[in-house]
């Protein structure tokens, strides 16, 4: 709840704003759990909606993800091992405070000055604030129970199996084509739905609300907007490449998949 307010403020967006005071006042203990009283129904629904929109509009924004992808490709497991990054297993968590934004920028800048690899190229892109660009994007809402794939989503996913062929036709480096599936990449993916209706998630991830009919999972209450939101999951898939290659890659994809023209970014 705290970070929704912080993130919306610092990102300059309205999505994460919630009535925090009202929501906190509506919380109460019951049978070893914290539940929401009936008077907090609108506040908790505002929280659920805010969290949903912050994910789709901010945390998974195409530019945000572009920088995530570049960082992920720059900081390989071997590099992290070489810089002796702190881990709980090593018992050196106190060292973590030294690995701040300034340290990160310094490492990226150092890598950008080297030459001869895609990691160096991507590091230079970050330093010059020239992120990789989205070539094609599909946003769809699927049934949370079946998680069935949209046909266009599946078509884009399938392209990743022959990026080598597409790269050859577009005359670009295969390693500079990036597939992004945020929901499968996020480490806390399953925690995104605290109001899920999936049976296996019942209990420890639900938001319970008190009403005249007793205490119930808000995602199971047909009178709550959460009931309808919980039935759907936002699915996003994108393909990225550096700006200099976007036109060539877009044209190649268009040649192969005319039906996806409306999803291409030129």
C-alpha cells in the first residue's frame, strides 16, 4: 500500500493513489487473520484496481521493460559472480548498502567503454539514454483459470523460435532481438493476484472482507468489482530491438505475418 502511493507520486501518474487512511481504519483482526470490514469495501477495491493499473501502466510499461531487458543482458551470472555481489548465503548482507544506484551506474559506464560485445553496446545505450525499442506488442486479457493464449499472442511467441531466420532476413544481429513476456519473467509473478479465484491459491493470498453474510474472499463476492477483475489476467508480449534496426525488423515481420500489421510499431 505504501509503495503504490510512493510509485504513483514519483512516476507522476494517478493510478496508484488510494485512500490509505480509510483502508487502514477498516482493517481488523479475525481468527488469526487481518480482514477488511464492510466500511472499507470501496477502499480495498480501489487498492486492487490501483495495483492492477500500476502493473499494466507503469511497472510493465514498454520503456521500463526495455531498460530491464538491457540490464538483465548486461549483468550475466558470470559478471555478478566476478563483482562478488552480496548474497544471504555468504552472510554479507551488510555489504549490500554499498551496492547502490551510484555503484550500478559506475559499473554500466565502465562496461560501456569496453568494446567488442553486445553487453558493451547495451551498456552504452543505457548511458546515452537510448533504450531498445518495441517492435511489436500484444496486450490481451485472458481467463485466469485456463490462461488460454490469444492467437496473436501465440504467433509472436512462436517467432522467438526462429529469431535466427528473422535476423538473417532483416540483416541484423540475432542477439539484438529480444522477446519480452513480463508475467513469466517477474520473480513474484504468482503474488500479483492476491485476489485470485484459483483454488490452489486459496487461504494465504486472498483478501477477506466482512459483510452481513460473514467473512468471505473478496474475489468470491459477486457484489465486488474484484470478483470480475480476478477472473482475468493481463498478458503482454513484446519484441524489442535497437532503434537503428526497428524499421528493418518491422518490415521483415510484416512480410511474414501480414495479419499482425496492426500490432507493429514503425
